C-alpha cells in the first residue's frame, strides 16, 4: 500500500512583481516545514486506518487516514547542512534526544512555576528551621533567575495559592489581571529530623540539645510527572554552649546556610538542562474575526518580529489525522507583544479560518 500526502505551499493572489520573491520564499519555507513534519511524524510509528466500500453504481471507493502519536509540543526546529552545503530544516523530537541536543536547540524560554512545601510534624523548633531554609532557598533561586543564571527561564511564577493569598474572592475573579500560565513547575520540599547520638539516648553523657538534619528534595514537574529529582541532607549542628546561651532554634547556623547555597548552585545547571529537554515549545493561540492572539507574551520570551510556525496540537493530530493537520500548517509573525499575550499576523498558510486546537512554535532557527 502506498500512502501519499500532499504538502503543497501557499498560493498568493497578488501579481505584484515586487512581492514575488517574498511570496516564493514563504512558499519554500512552508513546504520545507510541512515536509519536515511529515517525515518526523511517519518516522514516529505512524499508523494507517483504511476503509473501502462500493457505492450504488458498483464503483469501489477507498478512504485512507494516517495518524501519528507525535507530541508536537516537544518539537525543536533545527537547521542542518547536507553534504552539498545546502541548508535544510528538520524538526527534532526533544523527547528522543540527548540532553546536549536539547540544550543546543531551545525553542523558547519557559515560564517556570515555583512552590515550596514545608513538612510539619508538630515540633516548633523543626518547623522554624524548615521555614528558614525554605525562605533562604526561595530568595536564592529568585536572585539566580534575576541574574539570568537560568537563561532558559523567562519568568518564575509563585504558586497560585501564594498569588491569591490576601486577596478577596471578588478581587481575584473580577478585578485581578490575567495570570501567566506555567510551562513547568519547580517544587522544593523541606523537612527536619532529629539526630540524637546513641550515647545521649542511654544517658552515658551529659544531656545537651541534640542536633538536627535538614532534608531537602527538589522536583521538576512536567505535565504532572517528575522529570528531575534531586535531594540532599544538610546537618543542623548544636552544642553545649548553645544550651548555656539559651539559643532557641530560630535561625539557621551559618554552616547550614553555606551548605544549602552550595548545593543549590550545583543543582541549578541540572535544572536548566531538564527545562531545555522537557519544556514545551508550543504556545496556544486564540482567534477572532480581526486577529490571532498568542497566549504568551514577554512572560514566555516572545518578542516583536519573531516568526512562528502555526501547527496543530497533538490532540488534534491524533483526532483528525496527518493529512488534515498538514493542510492547516502556516507561518506567522509577532506584530505586538504584551506582558502575557501577543498578536500574530499570518503571512503564509490557510489563514485564521480554523484555529481550533492550534498552537504557535517559535521558529527562529528555521532557514529564512
């Protein structure tokens, strides 16, 4: 059985010779994009659904649909040169690549949700230490993002509970500005545990305040599943002099602070690589009669003049098949950027007549 799917380009209606070169370039780029998408989808174990029937005149009719389980939200645009030096556009599937490839082909900066969970076990001293450690790590991560140490993170979003705390229901739903959608979520879990020496348990030495340990777990979540898990245990030392000075468990020891910061500095490069490999490149779009709105703006690293590939979502690809999904592929340019949204203008493709379950993928790496 032979399966053929058309990947024709966009036909421009104007005959102006000044715009012929621009239109032809858009045609070539769109055709190249469709061919790359077709090749990748077929390589990812596409399945074919075929049916045949005979009409009332006895003529045999056939219907063929090709489906693919490709997750289009994880595409990475890559420009390669063949042995003749000609540039070709390929769509690399990030879920099947190594970390080095993911890090070298970041499609867009990610909106990283951030939350801290403190384990409460009824002891005020342990909860004080866990809360102090959480505050220290929270300030450090925010400072690293502000210094662009995580260059692949556009914005760090606090959890929804923290954003809405102290705000009435009316203000939250009627007057508050729209909130940015997070692409990934970084969660830190903190708890303390008592570490009482064995000799102290049996009363062989003079009783002093027993030391504690701080247990920290860092998780990067993508679509509800942990894609990176890091953990450490940092001691909270105590001594006899602390008891004599009547020092309560209110502030982290300096050695513990230093150990936490050093562990975070070592962990953040791993977080950055995981964000590159598991972050989604697609941004949802919405359209009305006059314009196409991209549901992401400066909070997703979008800038004016950026070019976007308009593709179907994975859900639409699985529901309607590959041929129909290819027919609505288009090219657009960002014409206006806001804090959380942007406006797109189509310059190649079918236009904005069908934008249900569609998304935009930044294509700065595509050949012009």
